[in-house]
C-alpha cells in the first residue's frame, strides 16, 4: 500500500541490488511512501549470487525495480560504480532525464565484507583504498552531485549516508571500515551545515549488526553468536528496520533533523 508522504519525489538509493540488503529494503520503503526510485548496483555476476537469490531467480537491481513498481510508482535500474565521479555524474544525468528532478539521495553502497578484516600490518594498501574509495569517496561524489542538483532546483532535499556503529568505535582488524565510516560521519556533519540554508538535510544512519547478505561471509555460528553477546536486545537488526529509519529521515516529519549520526543497534553502542 502506497501513502502520499513522498508523492512526486524522486530518490536514488545506491547499492540496492541484494535481496537481503538495506538498499533494497530502503528503496521499497521509499516507493511505499510514494517516491519514484532509482536503484543502483555494480552489475553482479549471477553466478556469484547467494543460494537464496538463485533459488527465487533474483535479478539484482531489476528485481528491486519490480518490487518498486508493484507499489504503483516508477523505478529505474542503473549499473553504477560510485567510486567513479564520471559514473556518478552519469547517474544524476540519467535520473534527471528520466524523472526531471532529484529530491532524495541515499548513499548505501559499500565494499563487501571480507579481505579488509585483517590486522593493519597484514592489510594491503590497495584493499584499504578500495574500502575508502567505495564508502567515503562514493558518498562524497554522490552527495556533491545530488546536492548540486537539489540546490539548482531550489526545493530542498534529503541526503542520508549509511555509516555504521563502526564509525564511532574502532575495533581490531577493521581499520579500513572504521576509517571510512568515521570519515562519513564527519563529512555528514560538515555537509549538513553547508546545506542547511538550502533546506537540504544531511544525516547518517549507523547500524550495528544487521541480518543482510553482506554479513554471510561472517558465518552464522561462532562469530555471529559471539557478537550477539554484546547486544542487549539479544538479536541482530533487520534491513527493514534500518530502511524504516531512512524513510523517516527522508520524510517531511524529519525536516528539523540534520547533521546527526543515528545509532540503530539494539543498544550495543549508546554513545554518540
């Protein structure tokens, strides 16, 4: 069921091709709220899809767009490398060509969980750089391009950056991810102050452990259960729960919220 809270608005959600993912959940929630949605992905090879996606014939961003259109709004799938400023510019241009405007930018794309999760002494510079290029530089490129379009339109807007509780608390073997997310939160605060006069809010959402396909390499036994011990609510979050907060931040109800980095983690991290 679609409501009219974001009727006529146009959103971009990056990294929205996984069936179990914050990007897909957010895109569908924004569609439910009445927004047209552009979804981006990296053009994943179907042979690399997890088994649950293969079993249902999941088709990455095309399947996400089908879910969006089922809400009665329009969707547009785009293959985009957010670490490329040229690709990001093309994404904005395609959005304007298709819909004529841009009101919401959700920067969700991130490097896969994996080869960066090692001690600094064992971490290759190129792996560190890949994590930063996708998470931080991607957020910068997309935010800059989207904000420029929103300022040009003169009708305000919303930018939501996906960070992490790892952007507030450093841990061993996560230096690249920590560095990228700490930087995203700082960038969010700075951009929020710059965009306030244009009625463009900028916030970051900081999930804790969340049940998504991105976490599959962690496994669901020893490491997962060990992490659960640090969550007072004794469960992980869901992509739907994170998406609902993002939807709220994109709505008129959140018009006076900007420059914030909001934890969503079942109480595992309570400081700012």
